[in-house]
C-alpha cells in the first residue's frame, strides 16, 4: 500500500513539474485577453484547464460539482472552460459568459443565438439571399425567393424527372429575381424575327438520321466551348458570337477557327445599347453582318460589366471591295490579329426537332430562344424538362425569363419548339 501511495505522489509531482514547464515555455503567448497582464493564479489555473482539454476529473480525480462533460472552448483566452456548478465561486476559471450559456440568466439573454453563437440585438446576418435581423431575442428574416432552393433540388433528385439538379455555389445568396435579371439577358423575339420564313434542309435520301447528334463529334476542333457570361445579362451576344464562330470554322473547312468576341458585340452594337442589361439577337446578327466581329482573344471580356459602362474600343471600315478592316489595334495588346469576321443574313429554322437535327448535321450549331423557369438554374445532367416548383413562381418574373442558347446537338425526342433563328455565314 505504501508503494502505491509513493507512486501516486510521484505521478502528481511529475505532472505538476511538466505543466509548470509547459506554462513557462509559453510565457511569450499573447495574454492580452486575460484580465491582468501578470501571471496570476487564475491564469495558471486556466492554463492547466486548457492542457487537460476537458478531462480534468478523469486525470486528476473529481472535485465537488466538477463535470468533465460540460465544457466549451473559450477562444479569447485560448482555453477550455467548464460550464457547471464549479463555476459558481470566486476567481472562477469558467467562461466569462457562463451565466448566459449555463444558467440562462435573464441578465444575459438579450440577443439571439445562431449555430451556438450569440448575437446582440440589432445584429444582421445573411441566410442565403435573405437578411435576418435579431429583434426581441428572435430572428426576423426577409421573405425573398432565393435562386438556390435546396428543397427544389431535393424534389427533383428524389423523383424520376429524367434529369438531375445541382446546388451551384456561385448562385448562393442571389435572389430568383437577380438570377433572371443578371444570368439571362435576351429580349423576346421581335415581330420581324417571328415573321421570317422557315427554311428546311434537304438531306440525301440515303442518309438516316441518328438517334442523337453532337457537332463536336463531326467537326472536332471547329466548335467552341461556351464562355461564362457571369452576371452580365447578355446571352444575346454570347450565343450569337459562339454560333457564328462555329459556322465560320465549319464553312471555311477549318481555315478560320477563332472564337468570336461577345464583348465586341456588348460594347459596340449601338442597336443593342442595353449591353449587359439585355438585348435582341436580330440586332446582334445585323451587327455581325454589317460591321463584323473580332476574335475573343483580340477583344476579351471586361471585368465588372454590370457597374462599368465600357465604351467601344474597336471599329471597322469598308475597303470598298466588300471587306471590312479594324481601325484600331486589339484592346488586348498581347493579341496582334484584329481580323474582322462577317456573315451573310440569318434565316429561321423550323421548330420541328427533325428539321433542327437536319440543320445541325448539315451546317452546324444553331441559336435558340427559350423561356427559363427557376428549376433550370439547377440543371446538371440529363434531358431537361420543366418541373413545377413546390411554390408557384411569381408572374412578376415573366418578362425576365427569355434566354438565348447555342444548340450543338440534338436528340430526336428531346427538343421542344424553341428554335427561332440560325445564321447562314459567308464563306471566306
């Protein structure tokens, strides 16, 4: 028994010496969060509690009213502090807001809790696209419809709609109205566009239409990946420039494969003065036919499109022989080629999916105008079709929903009646 007591005493002394050395070695730590600048008994006690990491009783043997399971991190003092009756004594080493966390004392209950953190009255936090204000110990949040709707994503992915939805982080914090306002940007088709005669493609009788077709398989290296329009509502420019670039590459048999500049259209198309606030595709094709565009490498996208009114940095003039030439060097001084690309007048394709497939197989990608619903912002894979949301969409968004896209492929059972126009490009 005496040997046991000696071992216990030796263990106690060894532990105390080790802890003292640890404490001394950390004298350089920042102690400004403590109540005094000297190494008081209270500071030593707190430091020891930190070393035990909430296992004081299990290591040292329990003292009255101490509970190892009731512990939290006191970040200001870089220590673990307890939350039990042992705190109710003078020179307590417990949390300074012990009464609020442990006792629920009315003196400390002013404010609100969120995720274990205390906020003062009047504090404002962001919850997705809504602002939440702490008022009378409760969070009061605005009721805007958010672009990212987790319940809508779950509804789509847990049912068999033929496509999967995804939570895109770049949309988090945006309202649905902001999504329509900043991520689309094509005006509804004009009467002139809708009155165009439909043109159909006649393929040789020996050609059987495939079940599905993708342009990049037939013309590898001649079609272009889409550029990210970010929050610039100019799908009218992005889709037009991309379709034109693909068609020029295809009709020139790969001689001209440059991706064309949507920024050239956004900044210089005077008939679409809205820029990143929407535009029409018929005016975009007019500009491409009459004035022409330079490459994306020559005229890259500008930053902060929404807030900056970027003027036109390029112009073109006719040489009198049917060709146009740039009057200035490229805005991007790294790129030397400021070649102007033009096209012949656009034409309208039938909305029949078989005719769309024939057109893409024969001449390349086409442009389409579509009505966007809120679930489309979550689309990831599969064949998209609109899913009625849990809550009805407000009609106030109806005039903001039109979007222009490039169709690079088609499946015979998947295309809706949404194709309005496609270009016929001049061959160089």
